[in-house]
């Protein structure tokens, strides 16, 4: 009996490799969600027992009312004017405490906007606001008088 | 004069390196993909300053209606009934790693009282740093 010689190509067929690869790319592109991985850092005080009592008169109090209405030391102010208001005070005392106090019904975004503005003090007015605090309602009830 | 025979060139587009390019792209996507531990849909506040959040940070999300979800950064976030549970969650996380950063992913329109209670819980749990997750503010937003 005559045996038939096998003339099959010994190479691995790679012609569909690109198709498979591009399908995988499309899968990754569709399923990838660009996660927001950036934000404003906010260091919390650690020495809870030695919390210094800040007299209200010494500090700058920024009260944030709903819809973003700002009362800085009881005076109505725009967000863009806060740093100019703080500048002479910080020049006299770089450790001047700045207290951000949003009201309960204020939208969170307005608090972040004010905090962002104050954190940019070094770039905008050349002085860093070193002593910023955002006391919580519990702390206000415990420590303020 | 002897005319040289017309050269027979292959008219096809060379696709041999297509698979290599495609696999390079796949590797890029696989390396850069980051699995979100919290997929809560919130409208983030917008800020000019934004700093990179460390990997494996613990997440606390607060929706516009005040619903809270927490994740230690290792697993998918789970809902919690209220801020009291945030305190016990944060205390566990801080006990395991005292320098663990927390990410607060709160909706920009949520009333501040919800966020206040979460921040208070983190302060009581002796968390060191909170990142307020935000989006980049653009020129159009500021105008």
C-alpha cells in the first residue's frame, strides 16, 4: 500500500491572532472606568487630649450657609475675597487660626470649595494658611463656649 | 537592449506586526486598569488642587441622600446603616494600620450634616488623614 506523504504546513497559524488581540483591546477599553484617584488631603489633629482652646475672637471664622453664602467674621463675602481678607491677618500672625464652619444644611461642595481656596493661599497671596480647622458639630458643642 | 522583467511586488498590507501592536496595547490596559473598590455614583465636588490618593486607601462614600458605604480598600464597599457604624469600621481599620489614609467620596450636594458625622467618626477613630475626593475644576466651572 502506498503511504500518502503529509504535506501539511508545520507553522502555527497566527493569522487570527490580531483579531483575538483587538477583541481583547475592545473589551478592556469598554470595561475600563477612569477612577477619580485624586483629592484634597485634610490632616486630622492627633493630640485630642491637648486640644488648644482657640478663642473665637482670635480666629477667623468662615461660616458657610446653604447655597454657598459665606459669612467671614460675620461679614458677607465672596469666595474670591477671602484670601485678600486673610492676608493682613496672616502677615501679622502666620499661625492665625482659620475655622471653616459649614451649617448643617449647607451642601458639602461649598465646604470643599472654601477649603480648596484656603489651601491655595500660598500660590495666590504668598502666605500659607497653616492653621485651618473644620470642627465637627460634636467638637463645637464640646470645646466652644 | 534587454528589458528587465517587471518586478512582482506583493500588493497586500503587511499585517504581521499587527498582533504585536495589539498585544502591547492589551498589556498597557491590563497594567493601568485599577479596580475600583467603590462604584457608588456621586457627583464629586470640583477643586483646583488635587493630590494623588495612596493606593489601598479606605473608602467611605456618601450619596446625595446620605447613604453611606465603606470599604477598607481591600474589598468591594458595603453599605452601612449610619455614622455609628462608620466609627466602628474606622476604628477597626486604624487598629490594623494606624497610618491608613481614608478617602471621603461624598456627593457635592449632600447636606453637610451627613459628612460632618462621618468626619467626626474618623476623628474619634484617630484617623490621620482624609482625602476629600474631587474632580478637576475647569475654566468653564470657575466662570
